[in-house]
C-alpha cells in the first residue's frame, strides 16, 4: 500500500491518493477491531496458545518430527522453562536421569532435574503474556498512530492537489481544439 501512496503523491494523482487513503483507512479499522477483540478475548487467545504448545510438546515426546523437538528446545532455552507443567514431564519421554540440555542454565556443568529450570513452560507463557501485554498494546498503538498520520497526510495532499489543479470540463477541452466545423457534414 505504501508504494501506492508514494507514487500517487509524486505524480499528484488524486485517484491513487484516494485509493491509498481508502486502503489505509480499511487496514486501520481492521487493526482496531482486531485489537479490541484480542483484548476482550485475551483468555481465549492464551488458552488457544496453550493448547497449541501442548500439542507440540506431546508431538516432540512421541518423536513424530524432529522439528517439534527443535521448537520445544529453542523455546525452553529462550524462555528458561522446562517441560509443559514441570521438568518431570520429560521423564515420560525417557529422560529418566536428566531433562534435555535446553532445560538447563548455560553455567551448569551437569544438569539434573534439580538444577534445571523449575518453571514449566505453561506458566512461563502466562507470565510472559501478563508482563508484556502493556508493551504489545503500546506497539499496536504506535503503529495505529503512524497509519492515522499517513491517512491525514494523504487527505491533506489530495485537497491541495484539488485546489491547485482544477479539472477541465469536456467543453473546455473541445474549445482548445479550435474546431469550428464538425469533421463531417450532415
């Protein structure tokens, strides 16, 4: 949508600016509606995320695909959690002596269930969402303000173009051709 607005402003094309204005306004309204829905249904979104994470965790334990195990390991390292609920969840997958290395701090030379991250990833997801909701909201708000500024500038530019370039009527264009007689006679 951005190139449409740039090209419309560079060429002073009113139709393109109107199209840019319309598309950005629609995107802006959809974002506002989605933000309201996400805020109202925050618990449903978190629940859906938990279910998806649980499915990935179970799939990694069943060894159906290595990408699931890679995803779980990466998540555990990044968020510093272990297992779905507790580190002992890994015992069901055959990790009897120790959890996977992704459950352990880097400073730990040997890692058992006592030295691993004790928070389950389920609780880590809750904590992350609760502690970062404000920042996510501010990010969405900042993007919405930038889009609103784009809409305002597009409207202003379109008005300036309308005032400076007056569209000519068909009669004015015909008058400029200097045709006194029709091209054919009746």
